[in-house]
C-alpha cells in the first residue's frame, strides 16, 4: 500500500501488509513520521518513491536532490529506491531562458536523443544512491510528434544499457491506451519482465474521452485485467496500490487490496497452466537426414524478454549539443503548458489545452494543501482566482513560494491584464495581507501578549 499521512492509521491496522511506499520528498530524514517508525519496528519495509529528480530532463540530476534522496534511503533502511521516467522542469542554462517547473510528471519523447540523455542521467543517479534504483513508466495526456520507439522498446533499451530496474505501473499503461492509442498488450510483450522490481496499481476516471490518472478513484476492471495479463507472464516481487486523494474508509481500501490479490492469483494460475502445458508438450523429432545447419532457435535470437546485459554498453555519453536539443523541445512544450506561449509544431493543441488545465488544477490543489488558510479566506473564489493567476504565472520556486506569489498578486490590481481584484473584498484582502506578511518575512510575526489577549476577548 502507498503510505500517506491521511491513511496512516488504516494502513497500520491492515493485516498482511509487508511493505509500503512513501513519497520521498514528503519525508524528513531526521524526523520520520511516527507511523512509519512504528511500521519499520514491526518489520514492514518502507520504499522511498521520488517525484522530483527529473531523470528524463535535459539537465543532469542535481547533486542536492540526489543527496537528499540518499539520506531518506539511509533513514528508512530501504532495500530499493524508485523514481520516474519523466521531466519535471526545463529552461535554464542550456536554453538561456528562465527555468520553469511543471509541478507534474511530463512524458519524455521516445527518441534516440532522449534515450541517450536518460541513460546517462540514470547512471549518474545509480552512482549517487546507496541502493538499487527502479524507474517507473508514467501516464500521459499527450504524445510527442516524431517518436522513434514504442514504450516497450524504449524501456527495454533503457534497461539493456543501464541495468536499471523497472517499476511498472499498469494503470499508466491503461491511461496511455485511452489517451494515446497505445496497445498495452504490445507494451507488456516487449517489456524485459525480469527487470521488474514491483508493480503499481491505481484508479482514475474518464472525462470527455480523456483518462485522468487521479489516484483518487477505485481501480477499474481494465487495470486489474492488465495486472492479470502481466502476472500471467511473470511473478513480480510485489504489487502496490496507490491512493493520493479522496481517501475511502479502511474497509473499501481492504476491498481494493483483495481485488488486486484476486487479479494476481488469476494471472499466476494462467502462468502455471502455460508452464505445465509447455512441460508436457512433446518435442518434435529433429530431422537427422539433412546436413543443413538448423535455423536459430528462440534461445539463439534476441528476445524482448531476455535478461538485458548492461555490461555491453556501446553508446557514448551524450554531448552538450544532444542535451541542448532535448532542452529546447522540452522548454517549448513546458512554456506552452504553463506560460501560454504558442504550441510547438506537431502537438495536438486540444490535448495540450487539456494538459495545461490539468497542470493548473493540480497546482491549485497542492497550494491549497501547503497553504490551507488561503482557500479558507477566499472560500469558493479560491479556485477560479488561483487559475486566473496560474495562467500568467508559471511555477518557478516550489509550491510554498507559489502560495506567497499568489497572495501577493491578489493584493495587486489588474495584474497581467487579468484583474484579480474582483475575486476579493476589502475584508479578504486584509486577511490575505496579514497572511502574506506573516510568511513573507525572515520569520513569522509573533503577536504580543496584549494582542493575544485582545484577540481572545474580542475574536478580532
């Protein structure tokens, strides 16, 4: 089960949970949540799951982020650490433009250039981390034009060249099937299944023909069927349910875990039957009258399910020009999604608009969590006000800074040609100003004893 603070108590009370996964960036190595401390004391393994390295980005992984991830691995005593095949930021030195943050996992183009950069970034991460690394395939709302490989081929080459392990998310395979028309059966057939570290399962929902991988809805039957198809080919070391929002009661979570176990059992039974039939099927007699050399057997030929050999690495590290080419296309895409610049050539503009709205909505949700006072002050006007702000202000300094910038813009009149003043009243502006002053200085203001007494007596 994916550990989240909102369901920590429920997870602790679930029988049969042998391991959990926690978002690495939400943990402090020196102050682990008490729930995780108790789980570890019971022998439950905790795997840190990173979301911000940006291994698929044009830049090399930042040393500070790698160091912080390694610290969390050590603090948890984890046997493995996981991240995503995605880019999360673009711009900066390689493009001589302002650095942009996506606040979300965006797909890497399946091209030779992108694969070269990803392979070197994975090797850099592997060298910096104290335990093996596994990388996850992501869900996407849009497709890159001019891709040169299928998802299965891209993952196979990545494993072949780096020896990295895979975290396969079958819910993401389903998402890419609905949104990009990709065949999940083909992806499963092309995967190097021996490299699978574990499997993710999650829910989502479809709206206007687009599947949104929300991690906030029940796991659909189509995703469970993909899990059965995968486990009919191999026995993954573990399967994990992700739930990030709209948390149900513990009984419903236990029901979802039971459905996942059933899907795995069906796959295991199918695999056993296949192996049994293969074992009892008679072998055709070899024709000994011919002197011609026999055709290569499947064992003699390259197989998409053969264990990749990372030692055979004929590819040199990508040069600066390769990284710059990747940086330019990723920056153009991210700028279109977050700053309203023209859509890059070859992209589906309607799908880009869907992705841009999804990024802004997720950003509004995260800011509401890190700064819950703002939606309390603004009420029902919080979301439209934030979305109006986000269309003109890309994410650049993280979500806490984003909350401060949003509050500052609310206090200004008609910024960026989109008036935000009509979302506030004099009273809400006073409350926003007080909130902003409390957090924008070097230290929060501490009310005097007199001020605390007056506030207690008058409620003001």
